[in-house]
C-alpha cells in the first residue's frame, strides 16, 4: 500500500496520558507537581481540551508496580472525564483477559451515549503477570494473549454494529446478542474507536488485521517508519484497511534547550533505581516469550525505562521550535497522533497549547502550501 495524504488536510492530533496512577509518568524522585486525584485530573482534562488536545488515554493497572502504588480504575475514570469535558475523546485501556467483550461493549456504549460519541478503548494484552495471578486469572503465553485480544476486538466490533452477534470462539461465546442501545454512530465512525498497545510481531499483525489505531512506545524516526511499514503491509493484505498510528513521547519544553536537557538529566539522575530495574525485568520477561523476542522494551536501556513507555526515545526535549520541528518530522513519516506525557501536567499542558501547538500548525500550513504529502508506506 502506498497512499499518501496531504499534510494540510489531516493535521497531526494530540493525546495525553491521564495520570490516573500515583507517581506520575516517570519513575523518579524528581519533584513532580502532577497529582493522580480526580480533582486534579478534572481540571487537567478541561485545560487539555482547551489547549488543543483531542484525546486523553487512561491507564489500566490493578495493583502496584514500578512505584504506581495507587491506581484509579480506567473505565470509570474515563467516564468521569467524559462528563467533565465537552470535546475531549477519552480512551480507556482494558485487558481482554479480565473483561467479557459483551460486558465491555455495553459499558462503552453507555459511556458513548452519555458523552455524545466520545468514548474509545485501548486494548492492552498485558505484560504484568502478577496482576493476573493476584486476581486469580490464568496468565497466557505472549502470542496466545494476542490471539485472545484479536478475538475480543472482532467481537466488540460485531456487537457494536450487528443486531444478531453470534460467535463460538476459543475465548468467548455469544448467542444472538443484540446490544441496545448501540453506541453513537457517524459516517466516519461506525463505532467507538479501537486503539491497541503492544509492538511485538504478534501485536503488529493484530493491528494490520483488526485495530483502528496502533500505539507505539517511544521511538526515533526510523523506528517509527519500520513499524508503520510493517503494520501497513499487513493491513494491505487484509482489504487495504487504514490503520492510524499513535506515538508515545515524553515532552520537556523550556525556553532554552539547555534548561530542557537539564530537566531530563535530573529525571534520570534521580530515578528510583530499584523500581525501574524491577519494572525492566518484569517487562523483559513478559516479552521474552514472543516467538522472535521482538516485544516492546526488548532493547530498552535503564534510562529509557525511567519513562516506562520509552518516552524519552522520541526526542521531544528542547525549545518549542525544536519540538515542533520534530513533531512535524514524525508527521511526515506517517504518524497521525502524538501521545504525550509530562512532568508537571497542568503547567506543561498549558505551555504546550500556548507555545508549541501554534508552531506545529504553522509548519503544517507551510508544508500544505508546498503541497507536501505524508507517506504512509515505503
Ligand atoms: C500506548 C500504550 C499504552 C499502554 N497502556 C497499558 C496499560 O494501561 N496497561 C497495561 O497493562 N499495559 C499497557 N500497555 C502495554 C501493552 O498492553 C503490552 O502489554 C505491551 O505493549 C507489550 O506488548 P508486546 O510484547 O506485544 O510489545 C500499553 C502499551 C502502549 C504502547
């Protein structure tokens, strides 16, 4: 597949990680003025939608790990954020191993009705064995987790759009299930959007076949192109589906590059070494069971893991101008959405909206004037 899209017609979108677990987005003892409470998050969501963010992503975590000692549940927290906002779309992360697709489809359909069509899900296949064993659930091997997720997404889609959903799968069963009410539909939105986390070969294949959106951990430009090409090749083999691409990045913007780099240095210097190492060994163990060892985090080093989704590797550290240039460079590689994490959310989101986003839009307008195209595949 090699379709190309006009840079000006489809501007890059922005999402932020909802800080719904304690400890912030970096595993570090550096001061973080981010709070995981609902009050803080309600203010943040309103600020974010007024600062140009289209999406917020709630994390799912059931038990402490890498220092996230307290965790608010993702679907209920997401619904609360939808109620607090007017335009923001809120994506709730969910584990197929812990939900029945019909029950989740029902929950999201209700949230979607209440919010006027702004609910979405992020299907995460799981890396944290303890979470499953503590809940008394079986921990499947890596590629089986993806086989289950794929079945889950197929059923979700079917339940949201069909009046007689019927399935006998390896993981779930449905008999003439008619969900009423269905979620809100629009021409370009047949059902709530389905995102996925996971970057292994199994994850890429699932994205090509099933998901609306593929989320990547932090990566440099070539690391992103490689994933986009592979996901798109799989999508081309499955009816030329369009899969959109979201990239994680931890953003540190200051008026000078030296100040921004100093913040990054301090985050890493003050890392909670024990928590980072514990997290690193848990995720590497989880990924090692992939057939080819290509799971997320397999090549992550200590400094990368301090932001637990490799967010520093995206290189969004510097002045507003440098960061805007870098974001548009990713857009040229086919990235549709940047998922951002911050140190001091309320301050940093405001700064992003005021200082960085206008520069991004200017660069996009220049590119559009030159008739520049985004390449979707090599
Ligand atoms: C953007 C993004 C968000 C994620 N959010 C969560 C989450 O909230 N909870 C969770 O347990 N895993 C989350 N994951 C992890 C994935 O579900 C998956 O376990 C991990 O990516 C390893 O997959 P892989 O071995 O296929 O690469 C997320 C992954 C990405 C890329």
